[in-house]
């Protein structure tokens, strides 16, 4: 049997994840990984670890030749990128959980890994405890992965569960998510969909070899979902979830978005409650598979960091096979979405943007419509994020055969059936 590499860790950050990792490592002595020093921002705080472990001098870790692994779990994307890139350049392997930093710097991080030959692992950055990055990376060949559909943010799923199933107010549910250590320090990142978007950017790379900037993906959070939307969902036997979607399209490329979506009762995602995450994969021959687990919180996130640390004993690295060894896919925005929109003022809805509108209810104080709209139109014009308007994708929301549907509609109209 080969010798395992002895790991000496320099840890950046001692918040929810950092402290969780510290405790988890104490319970796994067999791993032969020790934390030599922890770099923190605020020295005054009381921490549950010996004082001599801590420093505020990042170079003490980055330039220490005895440290061969940097674990970066801070929530400042700019500082995080500096730390991670310096560590790689200094010949150290890196484990990071900073999804925002990773998603916003994918090209630079890919280049750094190639140049330095060091390994950067970030399993905990998406879906925390669910080993989805390594699974997408290792198991699913490019051509087999038809679609992936997921709940990737624990806090918003927690909030939706608490307000719609336990009648908590949005404010109280968010406060609870913060107290339990699920939410980001700036919770608008969760609530307005940025965190899910960052995770989806990372997973698109490992699922399809797509190097996208988060800015290029259509997204929203749950900030505008109204109680009345939940009542509509209930009446239809559905739920509303913040869903990240990617689908290989008939015409080539991959359609992707992160938006609130109705989920049918028989969908595996409807079982995903509270801070749990879930990933549904449709693949060529295996059909449907479902990954489920805690998507936020100290120990679940630390468990994924621990697994990355453990993988580094065997010098594991992502090969980015779908990017470098296959023909990578591209994002394709030429899709149409079937959406439900609820609003207070008709004047705020650009009817002309829709391909067609199937249903209107304009009498009540909260009005709504169902219709079909181009994803590109939603990207161009943000009316659907403003004035308290709420847009929710229908369960079978992606429409690829728009021309056929238009023709069918036309012939039904001509026959007087519509
Ligand atoms: N704020 C994140 C979430 C933490 O709620 O999913 C885990 O990445």
C-alpha cells in the first residue's frame, strides 16, 4: 500500500465552517491532518480553540514551508481569491468553500491550477454535504447528462418551508436561518438568488464543461414570492422551490437558469425541506437519479471540506474532463419558458413580451397570468423583478419546440377550439 501524504493545514477563517472543521478534525485523528495555524480577521473574539493557534498575519501561513495545504473558508470573495491564488503559486494545495469567489474567478482559477500543477478542491462550495461536484466530475460522461435540476441554497429552502408549512413570517424564518448558521453574513445573497447562482455556475462547469460568468445566467431569488402564489401552488398540488436548471437542448447547447419554480408532488425535489438540498440528474441510460442531503450548516459543510482534505492525501485533483478532454458545451439562451406571473398593477406587465398568454386573472387585488416568454426577453428587461411582481416557472417550464406549438395553437384557433 502506498504512503498517504501527511497534511499540515493553514486554515483561513474560523466562522461557521472553520470552527466546524476544527471540531470535525479533532474527531478524525486517523486522517493524519493537523491544523498548524488559523488566520482570522478579528483577533478580539473568544474562540473555542487554543489562542496560540490564531494569527492575523496571512503570510505566516502562505509562506510557511511546513504548511502544504491551505483551507480557505472565509466569506470575502476578494480576499479569498488573493489567498487561494497566492497559496497555489506558493506550491500549496487548496481546499475552499467560497462559492462566490470560485464562481466569479473560474477562468483565472483554472489557469492557476494548470500553471502550478497544484490541486484546488471545493466540494463544499455547492450543496454542502452532497458530493455533487466529484460525482459530476467523475461519473457522468458529457453525452449522458441530459439535465440537472437542483435545490442548491439551504437558506431559501428553509425559509420557504417555514413560511408555507409552518406559517412563520418571512422575517422570522430568515432570522432563524441566520441563527442556525445557514445564511450568508449578507443574507440578501441567499434571498435574492446570488448564492444559488454562484453554485450553479460551479456545477455547470463540472456537469457540462461550461465556463460561464454568473452574470450570464438568468436568475432570481424568493424575495417577491407572495402568500397568494403559495395558495395557487397548494390548490394545484404543487410547491414553490428555488430551482436551478440546466438542460441539454435539441438544437445544441445547454439552457440554464436559477428561478422560483412550481414543483409537482411526485418530483423528488418536493421532498426537499428546510436546509436540505437535492439534485435530480436525468441521464441517458440510468434514467433519473436523486442526490439528497444537508445543504448548509457547520458540520454538513465541514464534512465536505474534510472529504476534500482526505482526497488530497491521494493527490486527487479535478481533471475538468468535460472542458479539456471533450468538446465543452455552451450556454444556449434560445429557449422559452412557461411562466406564472403575479402582480398588483397590470401596467407593470409588458404583454407584448410574451409569445402568448394562456390565462389572465385580473379582478383580484393580486392579479396573475400564465404565459410563454423567451428567456432572452427576461434577460433584456427586468420588469419581472420589480414592483413586487413575482415570476415562477411552471413545472414543465422549458419549451424547446416553440414553432410547432405556435402552429398547433394557430390551427386550434382557426378551428374555433381556442
Ligand atoms: N448560505 C448558504 C445556503 C450556505 O443557505 O445554502 C451553504 O452554502
